[in-house]
C-alpha cells in the first residue's frame, strides 16, 4: 500500500489564494518606501491611542529618531468597557496624518466598521483589522475591495486556518497586500494578558506566502516582557514587529501597562538590529554551506 504524503495537496487547502502551494514565492508588500516581507525587519511603533495632536507628533518624532519604520496609533478603539476611552475618530486620523508629515513615517491605524473605511483610507497608509474583527467578513470583503495594504491581526481564539481563511476573504476581493499579525491568543494562562504564539511564525511561513509580523505588546500585556518576546519573534523569522510606545505610559488613556518608553524603544531597536544581522549572517552561512 502506498504511503500517503504528510503534506496537504492543493485541493485539500481551503485558503487557495493565501496558500504557498499556489504562490511559492513570498509576497512583498510595499508601503511608500517600505518593503515588508523582503527579508528585512520592519518595526511599527506608537501609542495605543491618539490622545492629542501634540502627543502623537512628539512621540512620532522620538520614535522616528530611534529608528521606527512606521507609526501606529488608534483613532477608533474597540474597548471591553463602553465607559473606556474610545478614541478621537477622524480628528485622531488628522493628527496621525500631521505626524506623518512631520516625520515621514507611514501610518497604520485600525478601522472597525465599513462606515468609516473610506474616510479612514483618505488618511492612513495601511488599514489594521483588529483581533475582534478578524471574522467580520463584511469588513474583510470591504477592505479587500480597496487598494490599501491590510494588517490582519489574529483573533483572540482563532486557529491558524481560521486566520488564513480570513485573509482569503481579503485576497478573493482583489487586494493582494495582506500582512498577518500574531498578537497572542487567549489560553488558561493569567500571568500575561495573552499567550504569544510564536509557533505561528514558522507555521505561517510554511503554509502561506504572506508576510507575518508579531505584536509582543498585546501578546504579553506587560511592558517588561516586550523586549524578550520581540527578540524571540525575530529569531523565529518574523518579518517585523508592531510595538506600543508612549511618552508617559503611567498616564496613557489606554494600554499603558504594555507600552514601552521612547528610551526603551531606542534600546530595543539597537538590539533588534544586532539580532537581525546575526540571523541574516547565519541564514547566508547555511545557504552557502
């Protein structure tokens, strides 16, 4: 009796467009002067929420000086409590656009619903689909009909196949510029906010051609663990990081406990650069050998 292959065939994979079987070469997503997925490491950073014009421009300048490649910031905030700060909406997007003009950093921000998608696309360079909306199929199809790159975060309890099927919704509408983001999943563990599933990085690299970045801020929920998990993500082969940083984390309107300071970010960028160079040297040595 013939031995069955352990690898899935093209017909068995439900995510046809996201599968590496149908698209062997890695996808590279271009955002202004950046190329995500080309073997380099792209770092996106900024506060969880845009709180004011001065706040976002100040932090953007500090992060740009420290080496950040993109600016992140929430204008629309999905919060567990209806009484928590929900974001500044379009005003926050305008402040982000001003920060981009001041620093040259492309911006990524979350869009929560179809109603605000067109308006948000007038300001931002990449649309973020948050974990709570990973299976909002109407929204996924809508962003799939835009030309904006999409950062698709993994759902709180989503399997990797469910995550790739969500990417399939975007791809099937004609938008090929999808970047996956592992941001931790909900498990029984309570010592951290989530359990950062770094298994997802090599698994995605094997199953899909789409770039994958890692969010150690949401993945741990605690600032002191962000550096360690950032380094682990790079070692695992991630195409980038998305980090929360704030001038005064203790007074942040959202997620201050997981935000690092600009000085901590600067040190982390140095460490990421050193590790990235070492990993590239090791890979080249293996290839040559």
